[in-house]
C-alpha cells in the first residue's frame, strides 16, 4: 500500500484474545502507542517528498539505500516498524487454536531437519539476540527456509539488511513486546509465542513467497 494511504491496522482478534500468553494491556499499548508512533513518524517524515508518499511501503523498504540520505533512517526505522508490526499481528491467534499443517511441516523438515530442530533454533536465536530486534523464519533467495536475526526494526525485505528473504514468521523481541508480562524472562515469552502462532497465516506467507 502507498505510504500516504497507510492506516493503523485492525487486529484480527480482541486485545485479550492472546491471554494468558500476551496480556490485553500489552496488545493495546503495542498497537495504539508503539505501532501508531511508527506510522505517524513515517508519514511526517515523507511529507516533503510526494514521490515517496506515493510509493508502496514494501517497495520503499527494498530501496532504502537509494533514497535521499535524510529519509533513509525514517523509512528504515519507522517504515520497518510499521511493516513488521502489521506482519506480526497476522501471525498470532488465540492460544491452542492452530496447528502446523503437513505441507508446512514437510517444508520445514526439508530445510531445517525437523519442526523440533526449527523450534529450538528459533528459540536460541531469539534468546541470544542482543538488544532489540526480530527473529524471522524466511524464504531465502535460493528458495530455502532459514532462521535469521535482524536488529531494531530492520527486516529481511530491506536492501540494507545483511540477511535477505521473504518473512514467513517473525517474533518481536523488543522489551515493549513482553516486559509487562514477563519482565526480563525473554525465554518464557518466546516459549509461549509458539502457543499463539497462526499456522494458517504462516503457510499463506510461505505460498505467497513461492
Ligand atoms: Mn513491537
């Protein structure tokens, strides 16, 4: 969607629907404060550049290095923040209502040995990420599935990202995503994240990336 037409998304569930694993309070703040700030700052930042306002956000994320110097940080941090959160809301769902499909299981086994090995890798990458950022399951350029980390609000779609590919699944590892519920226990947050993954959406992300 064009940057100028972006609006704060509507969650596909209620704030309280991810409890007890993510509280309504966190969901509300996360959407209405954090994501809203990324959106507001993104729009304000590109106000002086009509061409960029008319650019699709995903397209802009793919050409950050060719944007005017003074807008690169805005698109990277605010545009990335907005995109990442819109993606994140969709891959979550009510606890224990979604199961990994056979198609996805086979794909994961083909690339990452087993679902268990994938879960372990994703968890280790999440707990070992220094500072704020995201861990993703991506479809990489050669068509393989890979677990990768990105700092801050970067994501693997960005031309400036060290790891590139199409996000299939991702977890927000900023403290604002879990601190109210888990304090510094990031490992427990990551563990519970697996109970609220919307596998149908993950599979959709994979087939769209193919
Ligand atoms: Mn966040």
